[in-house]
C-alpha cells in the first residue's frame, strides 16, 4: 500500500465514521489495520538479451513461464499442457 493509498483510505474511513454508519470500535480497528499496513514491495525484474537474469525484491515466490522455446531440447509444460521453460525465483529475505 502506498502512502497516497493509505491516506485516501483513512480519509474515506473518516467520512464514513462521521455518517454514523459504523460502530466506533469497528472504525478504530480498521484505522489501526490501515496504519500498520506494510508498504507495497518494489519488485525489480532484470532482462538482458530476452532472458530474465534476476527478479529482486520479491517477498513471495515467483514462477516465470517462457513460451519462446525454439531450440529447447527438453521443454517443461504449464498447467494447460503448453510447452515452455519454467524458472522459479525464491523470495528474497530483507536484511534488517
């Protein structure tokens, strides 16, 4: 969540609570969740010569399907049975 998105949600929640359409404790709980929400990750993909060299900053596993398989001797297959090359990138641990 970006700072702008967080601000927009908090402003909307403020207007919502002014209309007495929600219980005060429910609004406070939601406001706390929004304020504690972590910012969205900045995931960077580096491609060189048509090949993905690196996926950086990913907080989750990434599976990349490449369907340009001309010259590939032993292709893999996706969930629909289409030939491809599958590359997997593990989440990166952020150093404290």
